[in-house]
C-alpha cells in the first residue's frame, strides 16, 4: 500500500511541476515576468515566480517535502500558505488570468486591485 501511495505522490508532484511550467509560459506570453525552474530531469521539484506588478511577487515552491505559496509586496511577506491551501491560491491566479484578461486588453492595463490575490491585506 505504501509503495502505491509513494508513487501516486511522485506523479502528483510531476503533474504539478508540468502545470507550473505551462502557467509560467502563459504568463510570459502575456507580458508578465514569470519563471519556473526545476532541478534535474525527474521533475520532482520546482520554483515558480511571477511579478504581478510593481513590487508584487508570488513565489510557489513544490517538492517531495512540501508545497508553499508566498505572496510579497515591497519585500514584505503578506501571505504564506502550504499544501492544499497553496494549490487553491494557485488556482485563483489561473482563474484571474483566464477570466479577466481580454484578448484586446494588454496585461499592463489590468487594474492593480484585480491582480491582488490577497485583497484583505
């Protein structure tokens, strides 16, 4: 049983890394500064970063050891989430991109409050 669970976890991490790479490409194509780095060819970890505006940075880390989402503004940490909450916040970012960027709209024309994923802070 544990071998099966370990293999499922490895596959989950690999799928997440592939999706992060795709998200970084989409963001770059829309004019955002985004990157996704992996270590080695096994795709068992990744570091994803995107700048959503002036001094507004998202960092998402995934590995066999855990998953974290960190949102920073002006070099100050606003929010840090782990596990399922971190993945949910990543989905929020993907939804914002999918629903709020119109083909005729340039990325820099988005309002800053639309890009803030942590509106309460």
